[in-house]
C-alpha cells in the first residue's frame, strides 16, 4: 500500500484500505458496476457534467420477452383486512360471535390475541359480483368494482412476519432481515431506468382512515447494492424534493459551474480509490441538477385536463393518495422504473367496520382512476400494478376490530403480462388458512420479475460469500396469473 500511495497521505491510505476491504465483501456484481461506471467516467471530459444513464446489469439482455416495462406498487400499510375487502366468507357470518374452532388456531402465531378467548367476527361489509367475470368485491370499493375485469385477485397469499415492520421488510426485500435491497432497488439495478432526468425508483406516502404505522426509509433502501439504486422519497405537498430549487440569487448557469467543480473533485478521488459510492455521488449530483428542471414539470398539474382531475378526485399536490396516484402516472410517463405508493391507514384493531370504509374511500377512486388513466393512454399493457398489504386480519374479533394475520390474505395485480378478470387461490371457510393454490411473497416477487423479463433465479449478486436474490431460496412465477 505504501508503494502505491505517498506516506504523507495518511487519509488517502486509510480510505484505500477501507475500500479494498469493502470490495472484498461486496461481490462481483458491485465490482462490475464500479468498473462500468469508472470506464464511463474516465472517458468523459473533466468539464462535462453528463453521466451516462445506468443501463441495468442485464444491459437489455433479458432472460425472456418482457410484458411490462415498469411497476407501480400500491402498499396498503397497516394490514388491510381481506375479510372486509376481497375475500367473501359467508361461513364466517354464520359463526359470528361463536368461539373460533380450536382446530384452526391451536399452535398458530397470533399477534395480540394470544392466550385470549377467540370469537368469530362476521365480515363487516356486504359483497357483490361485478363485471363480466362476476368477481366478488366488498361494497366499500364502488369505483374499483367498475374495473374488476382488469384485476387478477390472489386470495391465498401468505407471509412470514406477524408484526408490521418485519412484515413490510419481508414484502419489500424478500427477507425479514433488515439491510437487504428492496424490490425497487433490485429492479432498477437489473433493468436500469428509462429516464436520465428523474430517479428510477420513487416512493410516495399518504395517510388517513386509521392508525398510521410508521414506515422506515430503509424499506426502500438499496442494501448491499450501490446507494444510487435506493428509492427517493418524494413529498406529496410542496416541493417533492427538498432544496430542488436554486437559492435566491443563484442562476442555473452558476449552479452548473458549482456542480462541474464538485464533479471534477469527485472524479479525481474516484480515479484514486475507485469507490463505487463516489461513482454514485457523481451520478446523483448530475441527477439532482437535472431534477431542478424536470421536477417542476413533473408536478405542474396545470397540464392535466379537468376531466382527468375529476376522475382522480383531486386538484393535485394535496398529499392525498389520489394525488399521489396522479403523480405516479406522470412519473411512469417520464420513465421511472419502479414507483411505490404507501397509504398508512389500514391498522384496524378496533372499529373495523367504519374505519375500513373510511380508508377505502380515501383510496378507491384514486387507484381506479390510475388504472383507467393508464389504460386510456395505452400504458396499462406495459405497466404492472400491484395492490398489496403487509399481512391480513384475523377472522377472530379483537373487540370490534381484527388482529394481525399471516396465514392467508389477498392481493391483486393488473396490467402488463397479467390476465384480467380472474381469481387465484382460496382461504378456508373462515378465511383463516390459505388452502388452495397457496402463494408466498417469494412467488409474488418471482411473478413480478417474470413479466419484466427476468428469471428470478438468474439475477443474483454475490455478497459476503453468498449469492443473493430478491426471492432468496424459493419462489415460482404464478403461471395462472400470466396473460
């Protein structure tokens, strides 16, 4: 090391040692990224701010034909009850107020009802059949009922984690262990983005209708992938990105001069120690500069027709779920690869009848408008929509609410590569166990990857002596859902 670096540059030597050790555990995938970025940087002029768009580790060489180009993942945070939404269980109505049969629950994990008397709670809303498919939906989704023939509803999803944060971690990363890359990071790492002016992975949050469970930013972190692939949280009100505008008295030309100077320093350092995080910093400085022009255009809702705003039920920029759905469509149009919307209002341990109706009203029109809007713009055919919660709710009462439940709940998919107007799987008569065509979170991820042209077993990254993938060590695409 001393032969490579002058002895009076102790800081440089320390950083080099850290980078060398870091590279030793980051694996081939990260090293390949570093080499690719470094090659691009050394070919660039020192005064040029431009950074090439990341093409994806697959570099366009998909494992099979892709049906979708992008994903909009709609997260109903808090644990949406499948029994009040998508999974009609008439037997549970018959059993209302009666003891839950011990054969269902003995030895099973229950969150807050453990060792307490367990009584059945009837579904709190009526269901009806809709569309040509005749799929049953709860009456709390009158708007969604109009597009039911575009949905593929899975009624047999299971998960591994019974509390909110680990369940979100599992849904987002394929493991309950914190620190792994989120699915949005995996997709942007593998496929790149279709834009140079906006992040490839954007997160939007809203709330209302129930207890707001906190959502940690590590849910959209890049884990052991370079940090350029982590999600960017856009605010639903005000400036989507803080400090995106220039300070008073600073022109765009002056800002470019500053960025050029910083980029030159970063490139000199990158040439010295070849650290992927410096490469990330270089690309993100350029992205931030471009976003000063692209973000104001993104949020300029005056470009939208009144008919579109009426369809979503928002004027835009109000922080609502409907507003975020409109923003998601605009992000999708502009090339963002993975857009994740959280609505934090589904944690209904009590008062579930009224609370589920209130929360559903906050999201029903917006999500339906998003699907219709994509369809009329001929974008639904290559946009995958996923509507999911971290887990479901128990058939047993928790007062006049329901507890956390992991043994069977519902999710729906629509759009690119997905067959519409179908249901898949089933829970038992009381909505407790998934008993038919059971689908795991790994299966869901594998299905998402499949429609994007990725074989989930082949896109791996070597890290700390092991090959990692989003689906961990299991999972299969759900063939019955594929168009």
